[in-house]
C-alpha cells in the first residue's frame, strides 16, 4: 500500500446524513473525505420528506439547491398526509400543526435528491469518493485508521481525526465493530417500486386524492399491513406495501424473482377495493424490489473518535417517513460536537448526542408501535376530531418529534393509548392528553 492518507473527518456514506454532515463540516473549514460504495444517482426509497427536515437542510446550506431543482426533477410539493382504510378517509394538514417551523416539504425521487445533496457538498469542498469501499477499521489508535478499496479495487489506507458512519442500511461500523443489537420490532417485509399512477387529477373520479399528500392505506383484510403511495409531480409515484411475513405467505409468496414479486404485488393490491379503484389506470413499469428485516438498532451510537449517524445507528419503520428526518437531525446534533473534539475539547457524547437523538426516535417509536397495534389507526380514523389534538398529531407526522413543548410527546405511548380509548368511546376530553 502507499503512504497512509490523512483527513480531518472521514464520513462513510454520501446519503442525506453523510452529505449534510459534510456540508456542515465544510462550513467550519474542516477537510472532509466521504467514502461512498455506490455511484450516484442510485435508487433508494424513503421519498416522502417531512417538514422538520427543511430546518436541517437549511442549516447545512442544502435547502436552496433542492428548491432550485424541484421543478427539474419533478419533486412534488407536500403539505400533509392522507389515510385510507376501506371507505374511511382522513388527512392531516402539516401547516395546521402545534409546533413552530415549516409546514411543507417535497416528495422526491431519492436518486435525484441524494445526488443533489452530495453534489452541493462536493461544491462546498468535500472530497466524495464514489465507488470506494471500507474494508476494515482500526479504532484502537489515537485516530481511526481505515483500510479502503478504490473504484478499481486497489487498497489504500486513510487516517482520520474523527470518523462518522452515515452508511445507512449498509451499517458499516456496527458490523465491523460488533455494535449491532437486535431490534425488538417484528420482522416485516416491504415490496416497492415506482409506477405510472394514472390517477385522475383532483376529485374528478370521486377519490378525493390529493397529490400534495402522501397516501397511507390500511389493508382492508389485515390492518397490520399497509401501502404507501408517494406521488411525484410528473404523474408517477413510489408505491409499496409493508407487512409481516405471515401476511405475504397467504399470497403464495415463494420466490424473489422480479416476475414473482410483481405477481405478488398485484394479488395484494387486488384485495383492497378502494386502493384498486384509485389505481385502476396504473402501470407497473419498473421492477419490484423487496426488503425484509430492515428494522435495526445498536448498542451505542458513539465511541472513541467515532459516531453513528441516521440509519447506521437505528431504523424504525417506513410508516411515518421518519428516516431522512432522523438522519438529518443526527448530523445537526453531531457536527457541533465533532467540532469541539477537533478543537481539543471534552465532549459528553451520551448526554449531548445519544440521549437527545434517541429521545425523538422514541417518540416516533411510540407511534409506529401504536400504528401496528391499531391504536393510532383508531385515532387517525376517528370521527371525533379535537382541533388541539389534531394539531399536536400533525406536528408529530410532520417530523417534530423533538419538540418538548408538544404535550403528546410526554409519556407518548401511555397518552396515545388513552387517546385511542377516548376515540373508540366517541368522546375526547382534551384534558386527558393535554394535561402535563
């Protein structure tokens, strides 16, 4: 190998958390090297952004470049979330929320979105090495030492004053450093693709469909299963279904070949009359993909001169589109601390990073768990709608899971159970949830 290369901060992965971290570090003048195994643009799911993410994109100097390219890449303006269960419909407008901050965002093709963020970080001076791969990591020395392969497979080494893992589902450091911890979520599978949705604009077909909102549909025969429909601005959409494996087994799920996955997806869709009617003109024109057992956790989010960002640390579930927001939040929290370390200061990573980040994740977790037990579904589809509670829930759905002033975040699981019980009984005293 050649001489060991040196950088201030090495980031593994050029997705949203990696690119935002790189941009934030470049604002502070640090030398940043990003190692990305793939070549951009590349396909990824997680296309429905949350308004809270706009705060973090602006902080990193990335929001303007997304806004400038929104029309070019058919990013769809988004102002809320709509829900469908049989004949029941509900929606939340993110501009009518409890928390301060942006109430709108976009639904994006991640290939284009992630490429834009990475290109802006590069323009800001980050050295992003596409097609390079991390082979080994040594964190025993004063500074982390990484063994890498370049785009042609030639190995080289690099030493960094600090190391950030933003590798997402690749989870490089958790695997290499034995940090992985089993998720306590049931194992679920997702089938997904991009489609030409063929949906009639507005209410012309009586569907009430709104392209400015993500549509989450509960499977009519099994309320543990749900579909996402994320519209883009050019008549296309991201479409997926999520459920536990026993649900898929009912549909003779027997292999992972593209044709079999497509046939499976069609059988599942046919069992939901409302969604089938909405998508009656759709065209499956992109291969169907699948992920299974994607929920993940780790024993710790930091160590000696390293930290984990975004999905490299913990991924919950796609139901409320929290992944990109958590990724960007992690970068926002971590980079000021990395700056302190590089300036020779002592940092309490547990209290300054891990606990604050996990606090918001736990709020998301409470609502994800309650979605699958049916409690949050009962709230969403309840005919009893209290304006104050709707605004608090709208804030959560908009990504403001770190807003301590939102009463439903305190003891979130318990308060959600209480709220669901009131909704089932047809009465909703605000004091039951709003009381401190």
